[in-house]
C-alpha cells in the first residue's frame, strides 16, 4: 500500500514563504495498491486533492473519495479537482450519514448557489454521492471500516483501510479528551500507520477543546494505547510555520513518529514476511 500526502493542513490553507517545506494544502491523502499502481482512493478532498491531478496525468480520476466529515477544509477541493471534473472521470464520494439527507443533498449544502456557482451535478464525469453509516465496505479493492470519532460540528468518521496485510487508520479531526469509544479503539488497533489530528500543542489545550481537536501529546498517547506501529502527525494548524513544525519534529519525531509533509510518500508492507518482521513503513520525503 502506498500513501501520498497531498494536503496536511487543518482549518484553512496556509500560503506563504513560512509554509513551503511542510506545505499549505488542506487534508487529502491518496492511496494506491503499491508503488507501481495509480491512486484509486482519496481520503478527504481538501485543497490537497488538486495535487492528485498531477499524479494521475494525463489520465482522469477513476476511484473513490472517502470524506471524514463535511467541514470546509476537508471538501473545498472537490470542484477544483481537475482529474475528477472531466469527461471520462469516475468518482464515488462517501460521506458520513447525518440529518436524514442523501449523500448528494449533504454535498449540496456547501456546493450550491449562493455559496458556490454549481451544484454537484455540475461536475463532469460520472459522480456518485453516498451517505454511509459506520459499517464495513469495499472500495477500489481496499477493505474500509468507517468509525465515529468525537469532533465538534457534525458527524465525523475515522477510516481504517486495509489491503494485502497492510493497514492504516485515518483520523484527521478528533478530540480524544471527549472520549474514545470501544469501536474506535478497536478500529485503530495494531494498524501499521495511524494518521492522526495533531493540530494543537499541550499548552494550547483550551483551544483544542473549543474546536474539538487533539493535542500532539494526546495523539502520541492514543497511538501507544492502540498499538499502532507508527504515528503520522497530521492536520497541522494553519499558523504552524515550517520552523514551528521543525521544533515539533525535534521534540516528538522518531522512527515511529513522523510529522506529515505535503508530498511525503509512505509505503507499507515493505518488509518481506519471510524475514519474520512486522510490516513497517518506508518513508520517501517530499
């Protein structure tokens, strides 16, 4: 399984000279079956999904987009995803079920006039929009398990994604201090990589509580609790400069704790099983 980090910010994009090395796009991670396979699964559709077009060039997107929740920073790239907005594209978009609305109608709440000039039907290609409950399903050859996590402002999923013996848990927005259910703990247990909300530092805990996010210390503690083989600190605050993230990497970084960088590639399942080792990630820097 190959993961390419296309957007690693939370809340809002972070442009400018102070945000170049770690990147300024909001949440999106592309998945493929391996290094030689094209990405067919996108986790979230923040502004980072625009970068997926370059990975696919010259092809159109054909795959699924799993959205953790419908806050702007996780969906604002959809209408600007060129490889998905063209004839010949196929995109199956999954969102958490809520409010008794269809997937299409949930998307239309932020993608329709006067908030946006076109409706979901205005996207070219074959798009579907599905509102799902927290039940397992298959998508593009991957086993997917959505699970509810605590986050303010609507229903929010984490996703466990597995393929060929490798597994990840993608939990970009999460408030562990509000409680972690047994179902969520089990979904994150023993994954090869836990990609987790790391928007705040411990001295910013009051803001983390206000906005329904995690501190880095909470992310580290949760990774240890579920036995994750590696932790990827993700969803960096938009005010967190390259220099500030360097300090976070110095404080928390290790062989098993990584600070997400836009363009970073993570390969899972890179240790042959006949060597008697567990699956470990191989990281290609951005």
